[in-house]
C-alpha cells in the first residue's frame, strides 16, 4: 500500500534527521534512543490518522470490517481522519507534558 510505504519512508528520514539534530544541539543520547522512540513515535501517531485506508483498517481490525467510515485516515475521509489526528495530537502534547513534569525534577536535581 502506498500509505504504508510513505509512512516507512518518512519514518526512516525522521529517525536520521532527528539523530543529526540531537548531535547538532549536543544532546547526550548515547544509545540514540530518542530518535527511535520519541521522534518516530510522534511520527507514527501522526501518520496513522493520515494514511489509514479501508484495506489497512480491515486487516488490523477485522471485527469492524462492515463499518463504513471508522478508522479511515485524513487523506481518505476528512472528517473521521481529522478527528483521529486531533485526538493523537492532544495525546502527544499530554504525554510530553507528563514526561517533562516527571523527568525534569529527576534530571535537574
């Protein structure tokens, strides 16, 4: 599927350039975990509501196979895909805020 190929192709670039960005900003990430977990995780949360089509959705959730518009991405159904994208963006912000609130006292103490 073209959506899957686009997601993987962009994901590889997200990893590569976010790794280079951390080096440029002199962030100490010895095992290069942030590009794979943080940046690519964010890309995955954004890409799924963009590229999910009926074929991908039916393969992933066969119990909802007969439902007409559930789970379609923004490029395939603007309303439902837009709602999924908005929900995922809110989720990303909440998780980043939580992580910063928990990690900052530990690392800055």
